[in-house]
C-alpha cells in the first residue's frame, strides 16, 4: 500500500479507501448491496491486511446501518488500526431540522454517528452536500466546535462547487477556525468536470482529494461495452443518475481504450481506471466498494499498476473534455501568466496549441 498526506495536514492516508455504502440493508429492494456483519468483518480485514487505513461511511448509508455494522465489526480492537470518515447533511427523518448543515443538525448527527460507530471520535467528518440555507459561518463554527471537543479530528466537504469551497475556507481563515483538509468528489475518466475548478482549488488551497465512485458505478469496469448485453443484475440496467451519461458513444470510446490497455497488461478494466486516477494531480485516495471480497481484491491490485506514458496519453486523449469559459479565454490570452494550479487544467490544452 502507498500513503499520501491528506491535504494540508500531517495525516497519512492509504491511496485506497474502503467504502461501506453496501453495509446493511434497511428495506427490501434497497439499490445498493446488503453486506451483513460477517461479510463486512471479512471485507474490513481484507482491506486492513492490504494496508488500507481509511474507511468511509455516512449517517445516511442504509439509514445508519452502515455505521452500526462497522461499529460492531471493529468493536474487538480493529479501531486503533483505522481512520474513520463519516458525513452528515441529508435527511434522517421527517422533521424540519432533520437535514442540512445547521449547528443543531451537525452536532446531533455527529453524536448519533459516534454511538453507532462505538467510538469516541471520528477522524474525518465531512459535509456531505451543500446547504444554501444555513449560513456558512454557522456550519464552520459547529464543525470547529466538534474538533475542539475532541469528537472530530479533521473536517472536509463533499460535492461542493468551487465558490462554495472557497467561501467556506475564507470564513474559517477569518475566524481562525478549523478549515477543510479534504474534499470528496466524483472524478473519473468519464467525468472530468472536477478539473475545471475543484482540482486546481485542491492544489492551491491544500485540500486532499478523495474520489467517490471512481469507476463510475461500474461503467468503466469494462463490463459495459458498445452493443453488448448488460451484465445481469448490473446497477446501470435502471435509469442512469449518478453519474449522468450525456453521451453514451463518448463513454464507449473511453471504455474501448480502457479495455485495450487492460487486455494488453493482463488486468481488469477497473484497475486501469483506478490507476489512471491515482496518477492525476491532487488525488489523495480513491474510495473502492464491492459486494464481495473478489471485487475488493481486484480493485486493491490497482495500487501496483503503473501505467506507461503512452497508456496515460491514450486515456487522456479519449476522455479530455472541452475547455469551458473562462478557461478557453485564459488559454488564448493568459498562457504566459498561469500558475501551477492553473496548469493542472490548462497544460494538456496548451500542449495541443503548441
């Protein structure tokens, strides 16, 4: 296993994070997995044995059952080998204050998560989504309070836009409060929107990047091919929402290159997609999930897959998105004054111009 510092902190995390969304099943027909306690314990042991030290969950995963199963699974002493990340923001009930990022909701949900996880502290506590109705000053103060109380050690955000994140950091800095050390985002060969602002902000502001659904819910695994029958039981047989696919032909073009590289190297398509991400600027760790141990074993093997420059160039070229405004204008008129964070986005386009 390899380890990287989590943003502008001294905390080292494994480049692979175990996702636990599949732990537990509250209601019949739930869309994501149904891993019971016994299977969850085996999967946690497998990841620990491979050197994984970061484990990601959330208060809404299976209506709290994911946290509860993790808490029971690690009650025998595994906790000391683990960094636990959890989140709050989404509805946990029907009451008017059962969602959002108010002081009331954040503190109540953190305490509920601590009970389910059977631990005294959460290593990384994350705002799961933006809340445009709660003043950011209130949110950041509540998170700062949790850190000062020892209930949380680091804080992060997830699914924020660039301006959301910069405003939150500015408020924290102005008040000498705890600032985010990480952002958990969606970022894949298929969905590279994060490169416009989120990746440059991460580099500029010292925010680690944790990637959720790094193989796009299986779309980049190589199982989904042009004109091929979809795998039985596959998630994407239903209506596609996360991530949205706006151009299926473009997606299949990307998958074709992934499969070509994978076949030449004798590895799975998922490993190629994960290895590509681990080589991208600013990426700290990718969050892997699975319904069984074989899926985890396959994903974990990506740590040792070093793509060649030619393989990376092919993957980059087939997946590169167009420059949006104001970036295309910067490319034409500001190329001589771009900084390192700017070049995380601009460099490939400038090379094409040259």
